[in-house]
C-alpha cells in the first residue's frame, strides 16, 4: 500500500484512555467536510477552504434567534455554493419543495452571497448568479425572476428544476447604450432612404467605421423593438430582420448587453459557461439580455432536456467543440429572437431537437465549422437566420 503524502499515520482508531472517560476525542470544527454547527451565516462563511468539501452539511443557529437552517455545498466550495436544505419525510431539496409565491432575486456586482437577494441594494443583493439559482425551489409554480445588473459575473448552471406550465423563470441581464470610440454617436434619427431593414442616419455625418456596430442592438424606443446589427457603413445600419415599419423619421439608440458572464459554470467546468439541464416546460424558461464572453476552449450556452427561450443574448469567442449556443436532446420547443454569436468553431447548434419552432432574427459571424447547424432536428420555423463566415464553411442542415 502507498503512503498518503502529507498525512500523519495512525495505527488504530482514536479513543479515550479508558471506557469511563467522559471527554470528547475530537471537535467537528477542525475537520474537513462532514457535519458542522455554527452560530450564524458569518461563521458559516468563515469556514476555511481547506475544511470545506462538496456535500458537507452545516447547521446555522442564526445567532441564537432560534431560527435554525441547514446548508450543504453543491457544485463547488465557494460561498455561492451554499444551498439551503429542508428536511421533511423524504430526501432534502433546495429550499421549499414547491413555490408558494412569485419571487425576484437580485444579483449585483457589489452584492454578497450571504444576503437574502430580495432587493437590489448592496445590503440585500447577491454577488453570483449561481447563488440565486441555488435559492430556487424544486418546483416553480409562480413567476420567478433572477435580475442581474451590469458587470462581469461567473458562469452558472441549473439542473433538475421543474418550472411548471403555470410558473416561469426569467433570468434577465441589463441593457444599456454602447459607448463608441472617436466621438461616434450612439443615437440619432432615421432619415430618407431608411426602410424596415436599413436605417440611414438623418445627419449623414456620423462617420461610423465600417462594421464597428456589428453585433450591437438597434433600438427604436417609439416601437419598443430591438434588432441585431448585421453590418454598417459610415452612415447606414443594416439589421437582422425587419422592423414593423419604416425607420424613416424615427429616433434610434444603439444598445449592448451590459451583463457579461465570463467564466465556466461550476456544474460543468470542462465545457461551458451556462448550463441549463432537465428544467422547464414549454414557454416557462427565459434567458434575456446576457452576453457570454467564453474562455478559450469552452462553449457558451448549453441547454439539454429543457425548453428555453433566448431573447437578445450574445455569445462569442468560443474555441471549443460546444459552440456558442448548443441545444441538445430537447423534446419541447426551442425559441430564440434577436441573438448573435461570433468567432469560434460553431454558432447556433440544434442537435436532436424535436421542436425548433420559433427561431427568428439570429446572426452567426466568423465561425470555423458552421454558423448555423441543425442535425436530427425537426424545424418548423427558422426565419431571418443569417450566417456570414467570410471564407469559412457555413452550413444549415436539417436531418430528421
């Protein structure tokens, strides 16, 4: 047998000097993992990393108030991985087994995962998206929202939740006007020559650099509509998909996703940034206004065995085989609108999806394998789907 490095070898179990002794042989606070009892959340978070282990269970007395709670580490050992447990007649689940009312959890760059997440100020908001996901009940029968502010955030994952038909889960980021270089304007008015696809700036002197607006969102406040920008010249903007009416005479603004998710999910660290698995029924799970800045060799969004809707999301820089958006083995409906993917191996990937039903106004740019790839999927509605890959391969295939 091999010697365990760094260990102190023991030839037998630790015991008192004889069977009549009454003192303890060990203290829980010095061990790694297992069971722990602490006074409050601050003491729970003070447990050092060397003494933490996924699956450990901590009983928190809440400073002697009598309201005790139980937490376990799920998917990692950071503070955001503490997940509340309830013990009833069956195995523990996250928080309440079934939702009882609509709830909004707030995530902000100045938050703290020890907070309750029920308001947007720094004293209540959470720091990580995963901490908000961990607070979700197992069965969601009401309207739940994870409201994420502007800033950079770690990746997150969710698996095994039931977002029922009468409930919903909306994971939404922040939008804001883009700041352009060289004094270029991020707003104006459409002029003569504009139509439902193309905006010609009324001033005629914006002098945008060619294609500097690619991937941003053209927003028309009077219509409440957004479209992904496909390309631009010095004074014109071409959009992915038509607006409801001509843009001539309408005020516009150029927007971007201000919520950036830029590290791998703790549930699937070898593959992607956001992982949604075995969650949601039709028209009940939404991801809005998120930008995924993918680490080298990783994928962006991976959705498996769920029915998501992606609105105004962006993923780029993917270098791995997973691609920017990957929908896999989905029996429900996949819905997307006004989404953009760029740079890497593949953009929008639909694999074994039985209901690609309402995918519209999507744009893939500069991928080495395929911009839009559909394999063994049933496609009933794919409109305004563009792929510009320069001299690279671009494909959109359907195989049922």
